[in-house]
C-alpha cells in the first residue's frame, strides 16, 4: 500500500493553537508587527544582495490604524509582500514558516534579525479576530491578492488591487461577550502600550495615527483635536548603542521608562558577551528596597528579549535569590524559544547567561566595595540581609561567593561597617578567633558583661544586630581559618594565666555554686567561676556554638 500522508485536521489544530499555545492574547500585535518587520528585513536583505538596488530607509515602516466604527485594526507594512502561492504556503499551512525558509534559502546565519521561525504567530490574530483579511502584493509580482479567513472554516484567496509591494492585515475584532471584551484594542493607549512593551525595539518605525490637542488658531483659549502620525517605538534599543555614546542620564531614563523602579538607581551595569553565547544586558542596583522585597509576593527577575522582542517580563532563572534586588534586561539571539515565544525550550543557554551575569554583579559589587566605599555602604544599608540570607541559604552553597561582600559594625567604630578581611587584618598577634556579640542594638551589646574582658585585651568585637547575622556566621564557621566565636560562648580560646587560680576558687566556693545551681536548675545547666568578668558580678554564657541571643531566636521560631 502506498504510504499515506498525515493530513492535519486544520480546524482543530487552529483551535488548539489559538487556545492553548498562548496564555496572553495581547501578544497578537507583537506577532503581526514581528511579521511586518521580517517582511521589511527581507527587502533589506535582497537589496543588500543586489547592487542595482537601494534601500531607502524612509520607504520602510509599519503602520497601525484603527477604525472604531467598524471595529477593525490594520497593520500595514511596506515589506516584501506575498503572492498567491506564498499565501497558500505560509498562511494556509499551520506551522509553515516562510521566514525560516527564507533564512535557509539565503543561507542567512547570525547577525541577521529575522524573527519568524515557527509559522504559528500569524494565527494568534484569531485570539481577538472573528475575521482576518490579508491584502498583499509581492515585490516580485505585479498582481495583488486578498486572503480572507474567519478562522475555523478555512480561507479564500482572490485577486485584488494594491499599488505598491507590502501587506495590509485587517483584524475584525470579535464581538464583546459578557465574559470577554475586545474593545480595548481599539484604544490608542492600549495599542501604544502594547507596542512599547513588546515591540519597542523593532528596527523600523511603527507609526500610528494619534489624536492630539492644540489651541485653536483664531481662539487661543480653546482647544481643537487634530490627527498626527506618530512613531511609537524607540527602534534602537539603548543596549545596542555604543557604551561611550551613552550618558548616565540615558541609563537613568531607561530605568524610569521601563518602570524598573521609581528611585534613582545606585548603579547600572551594561555588559555584553560575544563568545559561546551572545547577549547584551543592562542591569541596575536600585537605591531603595522594593516594598515587598522580603515577602512571598516579590518576584525577582530580568526582562528577557530575543533579538529585541520581549519574551518574558521577569525571567527569574537569571538571578540568584541573593541578588534578587537587581533589575534590568537581557537580550540574546541565541535562545531556543518555545513555540509561543513565552518561554524557552532549553535552559542551557539561560543557565550560562545567568552564571555570567552573576559573576558580573559580584565583580561590580566588589569593585564598589573597594573603590567607592560610600556607595557600597549605602547599598549595604539597604540590601545586606539579602546577602546574609544568601550565605545561609542553600546549605551554604554560596558562602564563598558572598563572604567578602558582607560587613558588620564593630567595637572599633560602631558607626562604620567593617569587612571580615579588614577585621582579620587588624587582629592582635595573640588573638586566635573572630569575636562577635549578638544583641538587639549596638547600645545593648555595649552593655554586655562578656565584652569587657575581650575589649580589655585589645580585641575587636563584631556587632550582630540583625537576626540573620549569626545564622550566616554559623554557616561560614571560619574566615581565613579563624573561627567565629560568640563573646557569650563558654569556650573562648584566650591565653589564660589565671586558669589555676580559678580552679582553686571553684573548690573553695563549691558549696555556694552548688546551691545556686540547685535554685536555678530549671533554667541553666551550670554555674562556674569566670575570669571574664570585670565590672559585672555575673553573666549568662552559652555552651556550644550557639549564642544566648541565637537560642532566643531559635526558640521563637515556629516548629
Ligand atoms: P513565522 O513568523 O514564525 O514564520 P507566522 O505564522 O507569524 O510564522 O507567519 C507565517 C509566514 O507568513 C511567515 O513566515 C511569512 O512567510 C508569512 N507572512 C506573515 N506575515 C507577513 C507579512 N506581513 N509580509 C510578508 N509575509 C508574511
Ligand atoms: Mg511570525
């Protein structure tokens, strides 16, 4: 028996497509604009390959118009156009991509920006359209054709009229129902915001007729509406511009325009890579803590673009939790997109990018710490908990990465932060451990009886006033082979000439100690003579590695 070809049940496939590939019907405009941009790119490519042809930039644009009365939206381009067979192939067969074919036929590899590849984006129009008309004239044909479809019942192609090459797509919006309203797509602000969000960096102008207001010629006190054609997109993304042409103001404007934050960012990081994987990124360290940063509602992530087209709003895989405060974007042409362009197929490339960006952020922070200490202090005031959580999180997997970025105030100067490295460099010759004291505030710590004895020896003490501090340090355990020790720990390792004297005293006072122990036994485990007290008669010490303060925190935790 002869082999039978599979025939796709187009109706059902279309239905499936429309209702399950995309999660967000807004993207139909992105898809139509991307196709229009591809169509212009193809003309551009052809003129590049043909020295008798010129590409006049002014002739190439995309135009959106709206007819409110008839509830239609049109997207027009001056691109390569389609003839009858192009329409049959590319608009008649689901999952056939003329653009992918074009790239193959012309052996186009990297550096050329054609967006299309899956052959499904066009049909996303049916998420909002009850009928779609495509009027097109191919650059290689003198006839124009009209393709029409109401979706499930197939399509019709007829000869038509159009003076120049290019394509006009008309969307007849679906009727509103009680559940679904489509009228918003007729509104200028909606279309403008969709273009800004998804297609801002399409390289050809996306124009739209917009209504504006001006004082009347003869009556300056009153206003009149007038129509103007406006280019909605910025076209050249700032991240593709040369770094030395950009000013700090440009970066801050971009930050504000994109609503990454409402503050003035503390730092921007513009970086690109050209190796195994190509990408460009602009990241920012905000100066203010997002209001919900430490809550479950907070979503970290960078915007992800593929060739200038927005794919994901907040791609969380790009940032580790401890740098979750970083905002910004990445654009890469090397991503394997999922068919809906809403997610990725493989995360291998993404992981690689994430790793590089992580290194970059760390280097920038390290530089700031070394060279712009005031900025770093400001940053640290705002985001220190995130870094300290980072050390504690994931079983300490990232502790080496982060230990040089954390700082504490100390007995040396309670107003100033010190890094662990700086602390260690100041350690006295006979000092064997790194000391810390935990308390609610610096004032309370300074009143701790246990600190006196160490301060007397000229040892510096780190002040832990944040609950997470001691947890982070417990994970670190040591820094440059020096062990962290709580001042309230019973086994502080200091040279002790008075040890014998204490043993003597303990023997003498045994009965008193025993009595005290008996009275307090429900709360304490031992009473001993201490050589660590000066002006205070008693103090509470912790056995083992946990301080009294940390015990309190642990006890307060829900179990
Ligand atoms: P893709 O863009 O991934 O190829 P689409 O479903 O969006 O898939 O479009 C299918 C094909 O239809 C395109 O590859 C292209 O060949 C053709 N096409 C769509 N829109 C246009 C247009 N405005 N001008 C010329 N060709 C177009
Ligand atoms: Mg497409």
